[in-house]
């Protein structure tokens, strides 16, 4: 590995761990994971019509009419999409502020894909998705579980980067 790729491999990374309750932001650098903050979210559905509370045909039977069941799920999906966009904004802000290079989005693809899509285009080539549900793990547990994946991804990226052009001896043409 060239000296330049070793330096590239040791740039600090942003690790964003997401689940249905929120996101936690970490800086991973030189084998150490430190938490930078978190963003919790909550969807309050108490005022929404529930899909199981539609028109009742007979007592004891739950029946719905029309597209109401789909409307409830659509509202939830819309809320999660909005929350994913907020996480993407915060991720970009954290990366700029902390000068973090690679972004590892950890969580279900249902959440990480929309976050990746909502990131500014300049950040997207630096994103790696890790489809693991690690939202309830401590920073130390996360570090232990993610280190091999981060090391493997970093090594692959270093191998993909072209090295410096071969130097030519003086006087050769």
C-alpha cells in the first residue's frame, strides 16, 4: 500500500447508526469510536385515523372502506422519509464541521437508502451502507462490530484508487 493510500485509509470517518427511534452520529478514527450526538424522532399518530378503525359492518368486526388502510401507511412512510432527509442534512453538517471523509450508514435499508439519496451529491461517492440493526448497541460494541467492515471497505477503496504514475528516469523519452 502506498504512503498516500495509507494516509487516505486513516482519514476520520462518520458512522451514522439509524433505527426507527432515531440516529446516532459517531466519529471513527484510528480505531476509536466517539459519539458526536444523536437525533431522536417520534411519529405521533394519535390524531390520525387508524387503518383498523374504519366503517364497522357488524359489531365486533373491523372493516375498512376505500383506501384508508393505505393512507395510514402512506402517512407513516411520508414521515419516515422526512425524518431520513433530516438525518441526511445533519450527517452532511457533521461531516463538514468535523472534517469526516467516509460516511458509513448503519441500519435497515428502508432507512439508510433514503438517507443516502437525500445527501448532497458530493457526499454520495463516499457513502457505504451497512445493513445491520445495531441501533441499541453502545459505542464500544458498535466499534467492535463495525471495525472489520470498515477496515475491509477502506482497503477496497484504497485498492481502487490509482497510484501515482510511474516515475521516469532522467533522459528517457
